[in-house]
């Protein structure tokens, strides 16, 4: 990476950006494995031993015991290397995250320095380095995928901008961009938008020829990128069985594209708040932390106005301030894969997904601050010193807020308890805390948290299933069966619920009911092996007990006495 030569202070300023990033992230070095770290790293045997690289390309990101999902082979390989280096110590993983955060912040400064003067690039990069919304990506180990992906995208875009400012794209630079793209898409899925970013840069930032002529020149780079993207998608489908591969968020289940778009209108204001006023942060954004409406609703007004005003700002700046337009395009394109409109994902909003998009937002903010400074200077206003003071206060706030927030991710118990305390109306906060309490043996409080989650999100079948499983494990099948039936009412093709009902009926010695449940399930096309086993058990029990089923015994005895 070569720094712009126009400013001799660039190296010192880059070091300051790196130090700011380290200052904001350093307290995360005390953290352990938290939340998803547990399943993806701490309890994932695939990470605990180095294997041939190609083996990682055959497996999903999530372990099969967690239902599999997503496809990020190079990240799993990186985790395996770090596990080997530190013998499983979380400190090594967190150290890598902090160093990557510093490297990404410097890369942001480099890319922005190719677009705007240093007086704009440095505040934007410095604000990026300390932004509190980045805490989840840096302080939580599995956020490392965001950091690697950001670094690959930034270096690729920076190389492209550097060559185009000097003339045409060089062949070796094109080869480097293709290599970065190849590594990036096998690190995290959203790197697939890199070709769109390059097209946006060519459209908005250069005018040495008509756009179509420039696009034809760019095709020599775009075709290999598109071909690699197609190969990646094909491999992903082969491994996961689907393009998405993730379990959709409960709010997105059975929703079509238009319904998902309406749902996301309530999320848009959170994007704006987190970019400009990140005083309050959350580990999860789910109902009722976020209102969900899959049809037109008055609550959509704020999101619709923000969306329209952003589109208007983009239109106004395409010619007048193309760098601002590029910053907006950067934010939108990098966020597009997780907006749930084209494909549903496992989240409505996650702060980690705003990590790299925020670089575009900070560019717009810094450009606006510089324009305000210039305007105040032209008017000889006494408020001129206010702009650098505001920037300084924002940097101080960012460092302090991020440093304090890092401790949220210290361990799972801390994170889950704080989730429920910070967002008591978020069903997922109680769902996660309940699971943690059950794993610690605190069954009473775990049951209470899951009942609260059900009250907040009564339409989500998995809540009923998990609580029913806990009841069944405790041999409380009388309490489990109604919950399994509720899950079936919500998801009629949920075969596991039917199997569980039949198994509970066996445990309660309701052999005829277990047999009937199993026969109906087989007739409905559910997997036969488990149900045939239950039928065999039920038949054996009926024979051994002279066909007297306790579920009908009392009625049978009453009729027998009446006949006498």
C-alpha cells in the first residue's frame, strides 16, 4: 500500500489513526469467547487442529450440530491457525482483532486520501477508527470475518483508485484485485459487492472518457470477478444446499420480498442513529426492540423519509460533490447484502454489519464538516473553532464509549445478562439469557426467561420447541406436549415436533396415541424410520400389558362394569 505523496505528514497521521483504533479496542484483549464464539470456535473441533486447506472448503461455517449455515472457509482456517498459535487462548484471537482494526483504519485513511484532501480524509478515518458501532466486530472474536473482509475490500478499491488517478488500470493491479476478491468472498459473503463498488467509483469519480467507454475498459476486470462470484455461489450451494444458507430471522419467516421491504423500513432509522449518535448500543435488534410490520404502517414514515432524503442527497451530489455521492453509494452497496430484501438473513440489524459501511458515512460527515468550516471561515464567523472542537469531542467520546463497551463481550454470562437488562422488550435477549441459564443449571430462571420470550414473540415456533425439549428432558411430558402442539400449529411441517409428541406419549404410557400419531405422520410423508421405531415400541408395550392402554383404560373399565 503506497501512501499519497502530496502530504508529507501522511505517515504520521496514519500512525495516529492506528493508535486511535488500538485505544478504542485495547480493553477487548481481556475478553474470552462469548456468544457465537462458543459454537464457532471454543466448541468447534474443526478449529482445534490444523488440516489441509482444501478441507475447510468442504464445510459450512456453523457446525452441523448447530444446524450448519453460512460459508466462510478462510475464516475457519484463520481461526484454526490462531488456535494452534495460542493453544486455544482467546487472547491471541482478540490480539489479531485489535491489530486488524488498526490495519483497517489505516486502509480507510489511505483510500480516503486518494479521494479528498488530508484535512477531510484524516477526520473521517479517525472517526471510523473509534466509532462505537464497531465494538461488536472487534471485541467479539467471530467479528473477525468483518475485519478481514474490510481489509480485502479496502486494499482492492485503493489499488483501483490509485491506478485510475494515474491513468489506466495496470494488468498487475487487476491481478491483485482479482486475488483480493477471491480471498474476500471465501472470508465473508458481502465481499461479492466489490464489482459494484468499482463500477460506482468509475461512474462517480472519473470523467476521462464517456462512462460507457470506461465501462468497456473495465470489463476486462469485471468478467473475472463475475466468474469468480459465480464459482463461489456454485460451491456455496453445493456445500449448504442453498444460496443463503442461513436460518432466516423469526420476523422474516414466510415473508415475501415486499413484506420484507416493509419490515426493513422500521430498521432504517436505526442505521441513521447508529452512524450519527451511537450512545446506546445493543447486541441484538429484534421485536420488540424493533417494531415489525410487514404492510404499510404509520411507523414506517421515519424510515421512508430517511430513505428518500438520502436518495435526494445522492442525486444532488452526483455532479456537485461526487465524493459525497460515492460515500453514500459505498454505504448502501456494502449494506445491501444484509438488508433482507433480496434474500432473508438471520438478522434484522447487527452492529457488526455496519463496520465497513460506516467508512462511507464518515466520509460524508467529514466532508460536511469541512464544508461548514469553509463557510464559517468565509463569513469570518467566531464559530470557526467550533468544527475542530466538535471533531475532537467526537473522537474522545468514541474512544471512551468503545473502551467501556468492549467489556460487554467479556463472556457469555455477562453479555446475555446485559442484553436482557439493556433491551427488556427484545424477545431474543430473554431467549439467549434463558439458554445460558439452562446451561448453568438454573432451570427455574431459565424457564422464566423463555416464558418472557414467548410472551414477547408468540409466533416463533422455536421458542416453544426449545422449552418443550427442556420439559421432556426433565420427564415433564404433560407440560411438553402442549408446547410441541403449539409449535406444530405455527409450523405444520415441523416433523421434529411430531416425533417428540409421539415419544412423549410413549413415556406417558399412551401407547395407542403414540401409535396413531406415528401412523398419521408416516401417511403425511414424514421420515419413517423414527416413527416405525415408536410404533414397534408401542405395539410391544400393548402386548406386554394385555393391550390395556392407560389412556383408554378408565373408559374401558367403566363400560365393562356397565355391561355387567
